[in-house]
C-alpha cells in the first residue's frame, strides 16, 4: 500500500496555524511523538473533492529553516525529508499572518525556495482589516510566484478555496526538493519587507486593541495584581470544581469494586481485580478532573495571548532561580498536582529550562501531601497559638510549604549550574495579538491532553499499581500473621528499615513507604493498615490513628517523617509523566535519585537536630 | 571651547518608553548563537525602527519592544547588544 500524499502545514508562531489545521481536519487528529525528541506530531486526514484522502501534518511553528529550538529543528528536518519516522512531504501549505507579513514572509520565502508545490494561506485577514491594513493578495501572488488564498481560519473562511487549491496542487506533476543551503537571514528579511510593502494597498493608523490592553495588563502595578487575581480564580476552580467529579469518580470506583467483590469468589483473583486492577484504574482516572480543569485555563490563557504576558511579568523573579518566566505557571500548577504541572511545561520552548522545571516541579507541595501533613501535625504539634493569633499547627504547615518552594528554587539554581547547564536560557518571546479563544480549539486541546495522560502515563500508573499489589499480596499470610508483614513488600520494608533507621524512621514508616509510592496520601491508610484499625468512618479512624501515633512515635521521628515528605518523590504518577515528557527513563531516574537523597538528608538532619534539642 | 563629543548611538535598553529609534548596529558576537538567531527571526536589523513599549514590573526587566509590526519581549542583557541612533 502506498502511503497517502503528505501535506505539511508550516508557518511562523502566532500565524494561526493550528486553528487552520483544526479547520481543515476537524477533530480527527492523531497526536504522536517524533522519535527521539519530545516534539509532538499532530496529523489529520483530509478528503479532497474527488474523494482522494491526503494526510496533513501540522509542523511546529518556526521563524525560519535555521532552528533556534528543538521544535524548529523538527520542522526543518521534516521539510527537508530528513526527519526520522516521517516521509518527505508532497506539498506545503504556508500559513502567514496577514497583519505581520514583514516578518512571516521571510520563512515563506525560504519555504518557497525548496521547490515543493506550495500554497500560501494569508490568514487572519479580518484582523488585518481591523488594524487598518488593506492588502492586495494578487500582488502578493505575483511577487511570491505561488497561489495565495485569503483565510480566516477561526471562522472557516477560505477553507473551501484552500481545499480546492490543494486539489489542483496534488494532481499536478511535481519535481524534487531543492537542497537547502543555510541562507543568510538578513537579506531574506529585507526582501520579505519589500514584498510586504508592495502588497500593502493602504494603511490607516489605528490604535490597536492589543496595545491598549497591554497598557493595563503589563502595567508595573496593575499587571501583577491582575495576574494574581487570574491565578487565584484558576486555583479556586482547580480545587473547587474538581471536588465533586473526584468524589463521583471515587464513589463510582468504590461501587464497581464492591460489585466485583460481590460477584467474584473470595481469593487471589478477587484481590487482583478489586485491589490491583480497579484500584489502579481508579488511581489514574482520579487525576482527570484536575488535569482537565487546569488545562482548560491554560489553553484559554495560551489561546488568548495572556500566557506570554504572565511569563513577561514573572520572568525577572524566575530568572533569579535560573529559570524563565515560562516556568511560572507550570510550577504554580504543581501546587495542585505535579502531574498536570509537568505536562504544562510544554509551553517552555527552551529545552534546558523545561527539563529543569520538570525536575523541580515535584518539590512544590501538591495536594496529595496534605493528608499526610494534616495527620502528623494533628498528632504531634500542640494546638496552641504562638502569639498574634497565629496557630503553631498552621505555622508548621506553612513552614513545610516554604521549605518545598525554597528547596525547589535552590534545586533549580544548582541544576542550572550543573546537570542542565547552558542552552542560553534566554527569554525571547513574541507578544502576540490578543485573541478571543475558540471553543473548538480548546475542546480539541483538552481531548488531546486527556488522551495523552490516559494512554501514556495511565498505562505506567496502572502497571505499577498492579505490581505494588502483587508485592503486598505474595506470599500469602498464614492465619494470625499480618499480610503486609508476610509479603514481599514486608521483606523489602525490612531492607528499607535498615536504611532509614539512621534518620529516625521506625518499622511502621518503612512499611508505609513502599505502598505510598502509589500516591502519597496512601501513606496514611498504609500506616492505618499496619495498626489494623477498622473504624466506621474516616474521622474516627484519623482520631484513633493520631492517638496510636503519639504512643509509638517520638516527636523527632514525626518531624523527620514530615521533612521526608517535603522532598521524597513518593508518587508513581509523577515519575510516569516525567518519563513521558522527557522521552526516556534517564531523567525520571535522576529525579527520583536526587529527590530521595534530599529527603534522606533533610529527614536525617531534622531527626538528629530534634534529638539534640531533646524533643 | 571644543565641541562636546556626542555619542551617535545608545544601547536599546537606555531608550525611553515610547521613543522610536532606528537600529544603528547589533553586536551579534555578544549573543549566543540561538539568541542571535532569534533576534534575527524577530526582524532585528540595521535601519529597522524599534520602540520600547513596556518594562517588566520587577527590576525593569524584561523589555517589550515593538519591532516592525511585532511586539517582542527580550531581557535587558540582550537589549544591550543592540545600539540605536539617538532619536532627534
């Protein structure tokens, strides 16, 4: 079977390329990865008028064939037919922003020189008109020597004409691609400016919307205040809106587990299905509400053009930690959960900055740490004020958050000077025009994020949950013996116990550490299981657990346990998503290593300091 | 009295907000390769008119600069590599 003709959609960033791609292919898109790099491959099918299907591939936005980022390198390699895992394109659609021809024509000129059958989509002509710009597409066509079609992708204008032009182009005989010699950008840019000038019929100066909005949104005082308000709403929503769907998912999973438990005979199979598989699926799906809500906001911020402004406002502060302004939102998101936070690092185009951000994201205190913190604080920190109405318990909680953030900043600084050194780390970004986000593009984006999470991270999470189940279930306990003590997990815990004894951890904690890998909050129930507490509801279980803890742990041990949880990468999902986002096991392995090392040192230091102080 | 020596150009980061000036020269060697490449992508070139529009709220960094029909954000340290003719 001969592969379908491949049409590459290329253009500079902010040309409206993805909107045009969505308008051409609809929701029937496939998202994959180019082999060996963390660059997404978006492709879709288009049926021409005569019924012939073609494959469309949406190339990463690029300013020229001379790459300044890994994304741009992929774009160049695909266009030159040199990208591994991709066939050479048969035709090109070049998307240019009608109101930014001076700049976008440079890349278009480079692409036309390649000699492939080419169409130029003169996109966002409506916005150009709004800006008082009157263009002559015929003149542009004559200057460029290829068909030029006016489009407004978000309103589906010009899409049919574009399809018809594609039809003609695919049918026409074609010749091979010319070799691309690294061209000098400056003369090319000058030619682009001349052509743009020629294509402009008239220009009436109007004060642009974007400029007015920026006057407020980038204002030195109003700007940060508005950003804070936007983020406040966003995080309120992530917590408040996700609560109900999460509880639905949890009760749904519980219902299914109950149903399965009723049907299946008592024994290993039932345990595998109920605790392993259903529990594992539940562990994956329960992340979805937060991921979807967070990405809903991130996609809105991206599509409207505000995301870049937020990065602009925060760049100086993030630069102090060796990161760029782009890292701000992903890191903030990690306070809810590191999984969507790490997925959000895709907006950072500098690979070293992105990697550093991924590596420190787990240090942001995610919501799963809260149950652990709450339990230990309630059990060991006296409920009294330290003056001015400040409670000691709240203060300790705050201290744990601050330690996490401080640790992240120090880790970022250290990493940026060592393992993730170099790579410019520059902050150079276009501030695009503000635009109304299109519902369709947001929905497609959300759908793709959900699918990526479920397919790539979900499989690893499910697999490890089943593995943890197996470790905790074999060999089976004899009557009167505790299952967790008898299992392989119990044996491993004995090994762990030797390792963690020097930092003040006891047998209970070492038994809880392994199951807590599934999710941090599992540590609470795991400790509960160790004490074989069976209480009617969670509340009394917690109270009982607190009392038991007080009896069996010293304060020094409790504090060490808290310090451990600030740093320890106790979360399979985070490790899985890091593997997915860095395309290999090298960086998740490094992350797990340095975080466990930090956790060990922090817990040890806390324990021995506390012991020395006689706590 | 000798005529005061007037420098013909200042660096872009010293240009006032809202002042337009044409680029006199760019010290490409002061930039890393990918940074220089990106500036060229943004259309930075001798003779092109630039205008600082906004400053970052912390430490007046980064800078939002209009270049051609685009607005771009660059850090002050990179803006120093660009010299502009003093506006009349």
